[in-house]
C-alpha cells in the first residue's frame, strides 16, 4: 500500500483546463505526493462526457488532483466516488445537507453544486490518477443560469461568501484520509454512507447509456450501489441491472 503524506499546490491565474494541464505534465509531477492543480479561471474547463464547465474568475474551485497508485489497484473504479464522498463529508461538516447523484455529482437542494471527472494514465508500474473537481462556491445567479442543468453554489444556499481555501484545504485532507482507508479496506467501509447520501434512492430514474443517444436509455427504481460502486436498478421485469459510470437523470 502506498501512503501519501505530502500535498503540493500548483496555482494558475488563468488556464485552459486544470485537467488538461495535469495530463500533459503528469510525467513532471512527483509520484510520491498528491499534487493539486488549481486556477482562478478556466477558459476551456471540461466535465464528464467533455461537457463545457463554466468557470468564471475567482468565484469557484477548479482543481485537479494527481497521484499515483502501484499496480494492481482493484479500487480504481471507486476513486471518483471516493472524492464525491470526501466532498459530501466536508459539506456536511460545514452545515450543508449534500446528496450524491450517482456516480459522482454533489447536489444541494436538488441542484448540482459540484462535479468530478476521473481519468487514469497507464504508467509502467503504476497508475496515474487524474481527478478533477469543480465546486461552485461563490457563483452568482447570472452564471448559474447559463448552466444546462439546475445548479447552485454555497453562496446561494448559505447566503454568505466563502473563502475558497476554507473548502479546498480541508477537502484535500479529508480525501487523503479516505484514500488511505480505501487502500487498506476497499470501498466496503464507505458503502453505507454513500447509499445514505444517494439522491433519488427508491425513486424511478432514467439512465442514459450513451450521452449522445436518446434511444439508449434504461428506466428502473434506484436501489443503491453495490460494493463495486455499480448502480443497482430494479427493472419492471423484476431483474436488477447493475450499471457502471453511466448518465442518470
């Protein structure tokens, strides 16, 4: 097991995307620490399925975490879900009531406040993990209204402005703590907490199996996730479908 103790911060004023920069420069980063790349502003921020991520200057957290894990690492598929849990834990500690929209979006008042993107680089003896997270902190309503799906920010929910560091720093510490436990015990210790935070549990939802094809959809009752992080859907036939990293609405 690899224990990561040190956090290195790299900060930009303006960048195209923290995710893109990290992938391009991964070979230059120290494999024995967690590198956190942030920017005041992104000109080409991206989310899942290459969707644009609106990134106004100075209002939100735009960050990409980079670290390596020795092969084999059977829990790779749960890393984005782990970060979503770390984020939800932090928000609960700050007095919010977060939910997780599977697989890795964070909701407040049924609106998206954060999203996570995980990409894996295949190195010789290890995996390079590129974990992007965007959190709407002080995002104003005029920008929120430009987002395709309902979105909110900590400012909108709490009624006050936040220092970005009072969210980012404890998030990094919480994630390192959770990552150490994941490597020791797998995802099982997090399963109950994740399912308690899962949005739409017990409700009928629609999952789009391909982001660009409306015909490839599956509908069923959201049962929760299993120990592999797969979403369990109870279908009208009585069968239980187990989905991995698909789009759910």
